[in-house]
C-alpha cells in the first residue's frame, strides 16, 4: 500500500510539474509574440507616417 501511494504521489507531482512548465512556456511564447507584433505594428505605423 505504501509503495502504491508513493508512486501515485510522484506521478501526480510529475503531472503538475509538466502542466506548470507547459503553462509557463505558453505564457512566455505569447508574451514574445505580442512584443514582436507590437514592434512590427509600430514600424509599419512609422513607415506610413513617413510616406505621407
């Protein structure tokens, strides 16, 4: 019984750790994509102002 509980808890910890890493990587990626898009938009806006 003790071994089964330990294996279950270690598995649960692994699942939570994996989910946390996945969540953080998605959050970091979304932040990076947002920054790149805002830089691109700012560059496009500056280019349009220069053309007029």
